[in-house]
């Protein structure tokens, strides 16, 4: 039950006719704030696109700060295949099903269901969600006002190169385990999980204790890794999935709305992965957080919300 000072929260499910399947599907969503309030002084809602693919919305919970500080309604949703939305475990390895176009269609369906075209909306995409946000913005959707691409690589090939370079900076014993397991195709062992964990705590989230919402997201990804394994691969740095040759920068000149790029100094999405967005998007700003890796919305939360809030409301 909401307290007196808590914002209204609404949850719901939206029917979604996923391409290349007859299976009925639904997208789960949660709105923090009031979408019914509409005036010249009320900011448009922000739609949060989570990472993964398949990582769920939970780790993006700090974005509710933007509602508290700026009155921006926040729309979270679990993308198809994860969390509280319909799962498709039977589509493991089906690259024809798990496509960027699938998730663009789902996002369009969400926007139309919530009737946001005339009012307008913002999008913030984190990691894979940033890739998706950039790809979606190139379609010039009606109603889109501003975009934040948060640690979303413009080119997966560049991301893979940067990841291999970062692996070189890991302790020798960690590198040895990763190299041996990759040669043997051993991605499920405790040894590989341990070594991957070292990477995660250097280049994904550099907090000594991970917040419960981040752990919740990681647990959901482990529970159903179908989309992740098909599109990404067995780990953050071993990219073998259908996205391995993806790039979005060649169409980035089509993004006509103001765009903010963010990443962290220690991010697995290094500057080389973000620069093509910066070079090609006409109206763009780029902020790198010096004490953060892949989740500056947790690592430098106050400053992150300050920068994003000013960008969205400026």
C-alpha cells in the first residue's frame, strides 16, 4: 500500500503478438508516477529499456529518483523472454526469433498501448537496452522527444575488441582460467563463474556489496538465459551470439532528437564503443563517469541523476 508521500504505482500486462510465433505473449510493465496528468509543465514519461538481453528491469530502480526530483513518470517493463513477461525457452538458439526488430516491435506496442504518441516520451536504454534505444531512435518514431544511450555500444565488434583488451588487465590467474575454459568450451563450471565474477566486479558494478535489485536482475538472468545466450553468448566478454556483427552507427545520423550518451571510466563498454554514436548523431552530448563502470546510476547515483534529469528537462 502506498504511503502518503509515495508516488502512485501501477502495474499491468499488454498483449503482444510476437513475430515468428503463434504463442500468445504479454509484456509486463510498471508505471511510477501519474500518466493521467497532462499539462505544459508536466514532463513526458521516461521509458526504461533494461539490458541483457533478458536482464529484467529491477537493476534500473534508481531511475525513480528522476520522478522524485523532476516529476518525470517512469515506465519500467520486462522485455519479452524474461522477468514477469512471457518467456520463450523453446526458442533457445533461434536467431530468427530473437532479433532487434522483435524488441522494437514490443516497444512500439507498449507505447501505443499506453497512448504516448501525442503526449511524447523519453527513452533511456542501459547496456543492451542502450543498443536498442539507439536502433529505435533511428526509426524516428512519432512522440520520441529525447534519448539516453547508457553504456550501449554502437558496434558489437568494437565492444568485443575492447572486452579482450580489458581481459588483459585482469590478474594472471583469472585470465588463465578464462582462457582455459574458453578453449574447452567450459562456460558452466564454478571456475569460469568465479573468473567471470571478477570481471563483473571490475567492469560492470564496482560496489563492494551489490544492491538487492541488481542481485534480483542477475538471478532472473540465470533463471532464464534464453535471449542472452542466443543474442550475446556465454558471458559479457565472449560474444558468439547473433548480435556479434551488429552495428548501429551507420544509421545513427537518422536520430533527430537530442541524445545523451553515458558510460563509466571502468565500463565494459569503453569509449571506443560509444564514440561512433557521438560521431554520427547530429544533436548529441557525452558524459563519462570517472568513478563508475557499467552502472553509474548505482556507482555515482546522485551525479548520474543530476546529469540525466537536467538533460531530459532542459
